[in-house]
C-alpha cells in the first residue's frame, strides 16, 4: 500500500489537484495546512502539524530551486509533494 501511494500516477494526480485547490483557497500557508488537515483527516491541525508541514514545503521548494526557475511552479510542486505525504500517512490510510 505504501509504495502504491508513493508511486502511483493516480495518487500523484490527486495530490496535485488537492494542492491546487489549497493554493487557490486561502491567503496564508498556515491556513492552507489547516484546511488540508480538516479535509483529509476531519480534524484540526496541531501547532506541530503546521510547523512540520511548512518546514517540508520550504525544504522541498529550496531543493527544487536549482532545477526550477519559476517560483510559482516550485511552490505548486512543493505543495503537491506535501499533499502526497498526507495521502501516504497512516492517519489517511487507516480508519481508527
């Protein structure tokens, strides 16, 4: 299951669509993270969730900086990667 969620083109496309909707939806990155947690997990994001998410997005964006000159494209890719991480998380895959 984990490899499917990390590598499948359908999951990647859904993560991109989810990220696109988040990027269109709110004015701030913290609000985007909170919206994503609400939609994906039906719970509010904790302060740690927000911090980890924003750190991931910043590091991913920085890693792409040498290969992708367009800042908007880097940002979209970073958010899509983070959304895919959400989809691959145990909290998303398993119902308690």
